[in-house]
């Protein structure tokens, strides 16, 4: 019984009385609509109030986490709690503490205890504390009006994730999105305890990350996008700023350079990367599968070595994603040795390989991960080679799929994905032969052929994203669409307060 919601009946009775007499003071912690659903919530029937005088006490290592909480509270109400570093245990205010006692919590779990006098968030790591803070923030409004006090129902939440890898992807190659947009996307992921942002940094239509040793990649290759707009790219400094912003929110950036296909932007920037020695034209259409690196030219591998070296230097996270999908014009006898060699380059620069499921046709290096998006056979080849799997089945997780035939954005080659269809599946049982022990986690990709700005991103991502966050975090036994849709409905007002342009699915009983 992982997900047990306990509420002593005496407390429930007391509470009923209270609910009928007062309006605003929350006293039943189990009534909080948390997404993802925590492992257990125990209510104790009282409330704690965050006031101007509330101090946040932190262990030395948690200063940044404490400041994040103070800033978040400040954004909700006109209160800026002081953050005090201490090793002593306190009996008031909000304490963030590190402790190894509770081995159930693992690396990202936390215990959030709230009583009348104080709040304590306890975890093994700062990531765990950060997750506890996200739960705490969901007990509060996104924005409190001036008369509203910040009251939280008392009780204990004990919580840890089902999967270690809980991600979303943003395709910044088909359409480019600037640093501020990416930070907002990161905020969305963090609010739902997701911990990976995969950035699809290169494709036929654009190269988006500055590589100092090959400057034309961005000068020329970054100068357009789908539809012929100006495109754009991240300077290394801007990219590092994104990485740091993500890191402060427990999010690992996984950078992807897609190859040997999906490479027209590079082929247009450097003639020598083409087999015929001629640079291609820039491309701003939406076809896939027409480009390839010249796999038997040595310069190709010098180029990849430089790119991976510079990217690895910008990447504190463990992974580099090498793409590998839809290389329709690379003969298989060239594709396999190419992928083998590129993996060695990634390993040489100290990183682990992730690739789309096609890469499993090659000989995978140790610790590599295959991202299942379409082909079960490929993914099985990966599992046979001991690779872990990231579950991104297109028909369930692709954020660029339309909700239904009336959705004005998106594609539907993998089907329509209404909110219930996106939510109602279990990564460990969806595909025979792919089971829990093979799975590192899940990722929902947003491809951007049809998505051109942050409002459109929001429309495709919300309200589906919280569902993917919950699939990654909560056990399948704790999840059901009929119950989840009620919690999701409660988040509608959170989306509004965050100015998120979301799809008001008729499947969800939104509150007026
Ligand atoms: C397939 S998924 C692709 C992308 C497209 C996407 C559109 C995958 C690995 N490749 O190149 O953008 O479909 O939905």
C-alpha cells in the first residue's frame, strides 16, 4: 500500500465541523490537489500560517534551496522570509534539513511535516528538499490577494519518485526559442518535479548552439527556421546561463546534436562535411530524412569531436544525446559504424550516450540509453545489449500531437492525444518486452514544426505536462484517470495565475 491517505476519523469529524463554520482556513492536508500524487499524505487537522516574521532555517548546503523557497513565497504574497543558516534544530518557522535516516526517500524523496508551529522538510539531498518545496508551494495559491493569509493544513507527506528520469524535450531547432522562453519551460517542469530538459539543438532547419571552433554553424546554420524566419542560437554564455538556471531547479539539461541525419543546417554551413564538397542550401520546410553527414570522410569525425568536446565542457550533466533518428539516406552499412564511432567520441569526452531507438542497431557502448519513440524491435535490440530505455512512445507522449482533429496547432501522424490518452498508461506494461527494470524513466518531447512562440508552446504542453510528470513520479497503483482529472481541474486556476495559455479539454471538469 504505497499510496495511503490516512485521516483519523476523529480528526475528520472535527474538520467537517470546521469546514462548515469557516471558509478559508485549510485544515485537511489530504484535500490538497498535489500533482504528482505523493506516496502518502497524513492529515492532522490543524493549520500553519506563513507570516512576515517566518524564518527559513537551512543547513549550510541548502542555502540556495532556502533562498529559492523565500523567493517563491515572495512571488505569492507580500512576504519575504529571512533565510538563516544553522545546524540547530528549531521549533518554529520553516526548516530545511538533510538527513540519511529514511532510506525509503532515496535521492529525490522528501518528508514534509507541517504542524501548528513549524514546517520541516527533510531529505537526503538538496534535490529532495527542492521537491518538498514544490509540494509545499502546491498547498498555497500561485498568487495570494492582499487579504488572503498563507495558511497550510497540517500533516505529513512522505514522498519519493517511481522513476529517476522524468523529462520533457523542447525542439529549438525547427523554431528557435530564446533564453527567457526556455527558462519559463524549465519553471513548468520544476513545478511538477520533472528533472530533465532535453534540448534538441540541431536539425535540418537550424543549428542553435555556438561552437567556437566551427563558428559558421550558428552564423549561417542558425540564421533561419521553419517558415523562413530569422532563427537564432544560444551563445555559449547564454547556454551556460540556461544550464545554471536549470541546475538551481534540480533539472539536468540533456543536449542533443542529431546525426547523421537531420544535419542540413551543418551541411549548409560547411561544404567539407558533404560527400560532394558542396554546401547545401539552408532549409526551412518540414520534410524529414533527406540529409546525412558524409560518414566516410575523416573531417566528419574531427567535426563531431570538436562539437562534442565543446558541448561536454558546457554540460555538467552526465548525458549527450546523439540523435540517430530517421537517417533515411544513410545506408545501414554506413549508419552502424558511424554510430559506433560517435559513441566512442562521447565516451572519450566523459559523457554517457543517449540516442533515439534507431541507434540500437549499432553496437552500444556501456551505460548507453535508448529513447523509445516508435520502433519496438530497435528498442528490444537495445535491451538485449543492456541499455536502459527512456519511454517516449509517440502515440502517448508527443506534445506536438494534436489533442483532437480541431486543434489548430500540431501534427497527428502518431494519432491524437487527448489529455486522458496521454495520462492513462503505464510505462512498465505498455510494450511487451519493456519492463520496469529496463526503464530509466519517461520523457515527453515537444517538436516545433508547427509551434512558433511561447503561447503556442503553453497550449500544446498544458494540461498534458503534469500528467507525464505524474507518470514519472507516482506508482501505477496510485494513479487513475477518474481521480487524476479532479486534481488536474484544480490546477486550472494555477495555470491561469501563471498566465499559461492552456487547452481547456472537455475531459477535465475545470472550475469556473
Ligand atoms: C519524428 S521523433 C521525428 C522528428 C519530428 C517529429 C514530429 C523523432 C525521433 N523524429 O524529427 O519533428 O516526428 O512529430
